[in-house]
């Protein structure tokens, strides 16, 4: 398989990929337009981007005005683009009359707030009946577009919180005022960050995609790891980690690179459920990879009052360990099955490839450099978008035509809808927690159940994060975790940033944890494998994601918090050794096949290295060393010539 063939395979699988995106990623399930209606829709989307850029770069309206215009326009676009049902008939140029009414009324509700902003602020809680009716309609239409674009899970969570507020005795008027007319509800911090920062990074991701950087990442990964044992699976891990730097969706990442890597993995000899699981686990890990981290990094900066650069740097080591863990398990699986790498002639030359297409990295470099110099995320993203446009002209293959430019703008606007709606609904959850003081009640209950055991309390928090994160997009997922569960972890004495990282990680792995494992199910559809088996395999492959958060919660040195270089080196070494041992134990193979009495001490030794304690580290190292010695002796015995 040549470099050219990889590109051809990507093109062949694209139709299938588009169908899968519509099936597993609601944001891709849009109506189809042709002719004049298509140009009108493109104009609507382009106008949204112009509005966002204008409010970011040239005009600074009050935050409530900015956020109201933003979410109002999102609702307008949502009802025009998304059908009432996932499997609605695909009729070209057809928007039902009721969706046109919903679009106009939804936009009108938020425009009403913009027009009457000062009067409503002066009223405080004494809103009129008209104010309350308009607010109710605005919230209900927001919920409906959320159902269409994002799905039911987040609505169920938000609905449960609203029911709780009523159960606590709060009136409809008080709840509606909190959720619609304050910055502690729909127009809260999550939507504010989305309207200011996240939208620009989504647009940047759309422009990067049009430069062909995704295909470049796959080819680059192939040049690095294609030759190794089980090469295609390792290619999937590297390319997904790279795509994760700008992708904001586990499902999109899985389908985007998986449509190329999964068929090749199957052809190499991996079982379908394992091939799909590799791509799903790696793509989900892309959400924790700096600099963008599924756009949650910007929310985290706002909610923890921590500079973005600090968060991005702190996230590097855990993300690297996550991918190292998957990489090791893939390696052991390949060795166990005796899989080889791809033929030498099919692997592109790294240096030639990088010299020819390495310039595609420049927008990401511009982004990182500017933010490291202290520039705002919005400023940095705008210049990175400009860099993406400029570098597209470096080659005839990547040159951005007017049509491609419009497609990038259109894609950025479309991709913003789901994230913005999810952030707005997440704001409802934050608003109810603020109104009722529910957070403190949850802290008291969990601490009582955990009986002041930090490890057990972390375990219970992990379960809560996985359950609450099922089927919820990355950004909204983080907001829910940060609001409900992060205060619990902080109460245990874990530093604020480490606590937020802990809940963020476990919210993210919900994408591969059955029963609602959307990334795993998308991979299974490509591989034609059993979805449940794929989800179980993906969870097993991502075992590092279930370990690393405990490490930095118990020892924040991994996040470079209050530490010394020596302590960082120590935790890196113990973590890598622990991940090596656990990966081998989970696969049942290290240098040769492992028996149960080798597997148990290998996994136990790796787990003991989690606890930042000299005694547990020494015991863990001894157990792993014994397993290593046994494995080496078995390997030598198997390799020794047979003598008569």
C-alpha cells in the first residue's frame, strides 16, 4: 500500500464516513439544499461567522447582549438545518413551516432580551408576565434544538436538576428568571466562553481540515510507525493524537481517521472489534491532547481562574501517558498475534513527507506561540485562521479556492451549533446548582458515604463522572463535571486544577464506556464488529485513562503543581513502568505469553505504583521485576536450540 493508496482509500471510504457521521454524530445529520436555497443557507452561516468576528474583534457589547445574540442565531440556524427526527425523509430544499416559525420565534425570544436589556436588568427578579412567557418559550425551543443536535442525555440531566429546584420549593418565576435573565443560566459562563473563544477554535479546526492536515497526519503517522509490528494500529494512535490537537469530537475523530485506519488494521490481521476499539480509544484520547483539548481547556481556564498556558502545559504529561498506554497494549497484542508492519515500499519517507507538507503545522505553531506569549485565545485563534488560509497557497494540492473558503466558513458555523447548544443547556445545570446550593449537599453525601477515604471518594466521583458524561459532548461534559463533581474532589484536598482535570478525564472516557459509547459504536460500524465487544475492548485499551487521573489527584506533581524537577522525573518513571506492567498484564503478553500467576503480580505491581508512596513504589517495582525475570527466562528458554 503506497502513500498514494492511503489517500485513495480515504477517498473510497468517504461516502461511508459521511453516512456514519450522520448516524452517530447528530451534528452531521443536517438537511440538504441545492440551488438558490443552498446559497441562502450558506449566506446565513457566513453571516453568523461575520457576527462572531465583529463582536470579538471590533465591537464589545455587554456580555448578556453578546451571549443572547449568539445563542439566538444558533437556534435560528439549528431549526433551518436540523430535521425534527434523526431519520426524517431527506427531501432536498425542504424546511417545514413549523421549523421556520420555531427559528424566527426562537431568535426573537433572545432578541427581545437584547432590545430590552437595560429595562430587564433594572427589574431584577420582578419580571413581567410577558418577560416570563418569552423566557419560557426561549428555553423550550433551546431544549428542542438540543434534542435534535445533541440528543436526550444532557436534557435528561438538565430536566432532573429543574425538577429538583421545584422540589426545593422554588417558584416557576424564580427559576425562569435565574435560567434566562441572569448570567447563571443559559447565558452563563459556558455559553460566554463558547461565544468568545470556542467558536473561533471550531472555525480554525474547519479551516485546518480544508488544508488537508488530517490526511497529512495519517501519512505522517504511517511514516513513523507503519513499519513496526502491527503498524496500522500504531498509525491510528499517532494520527488520532495529532488530530485531537484541533478536533472537538471523539466521534468525528473516530470516523475521520478510522475510515482509513480501521480497514487497514483488519487487513493486517487485527480482529474487527480490536481494530475499531483502537481507533475509538485513540480518538477519545484526542480530547485530552493540548493545545485545544476539545475546547474544554478554555472553559477550564475560566472556571478555575488559571491561565490557559498553565492548563495546556499541565495536560501534556497525562495525555502522553494515555497514548503510551494504548501504544503498549497495541504492541503486545501485535507481538502476541505475530503481526508484522506494512511493506517498506508502502511507507512514505518521513523527511520527504515533512519537507513537502510540514508547513501544514504552521497554524498550530502560530496558535501555541501567540498564546505562550500571553495573547488572548481569541486573538491567537484569529491569527491561526489567517495562517491556515495563507499556508494553503503554499501548494497546488492544498490551495484554498473561494468555494473551499466558503465551505470552511460554513463548516465552522455548522460545527458550532451543537457545542453552543450543549454549553447553553449545561448553563441551566450550573444555574440550578447555584440557585439551590445542591453542590454542597452532594459533597456532604459523598463524603459521608466515602467515610473520609480519599481513594474511595475519588472512585465514587469517577463513577458519577462516567454516568453523567454518557452521550454528552466534550465541552458540556466538562461543564457538568466541573459544576457537580469537581467541588467534591477539591473538598478532599486535591488542588483545584488537578480536581478539574480528574473529572474532565472521566467525563471524556464515557465516549468509550458501555452502554453509551458513541465513539466505540462509530468505530464498530466501520469495522462491522459487535458494538458491545468493541466498547469493552476500547475501555480495556484505555485503561491508562482510568489510572492516570488517580496519579495526579494523589500526586499533583504530574501536572507540575508545587513540585521539583526530581519529583517530576520520579513520577514519570514510576508511571511509565506501571503502565508498561499493567498493559502487559491486560494483554497477557510481555516477551512471551503470560500465565495467570505472572499476570496478577504484573497488574498489581503497576497499580501499586499509582500511590505516591515510597513503600508501595518499592513493592510494586519488586513485583514487576520478578515478572520481568520470569518472562526473560521463558523467552530465552523458548529461543534456545533443541538438543538431543
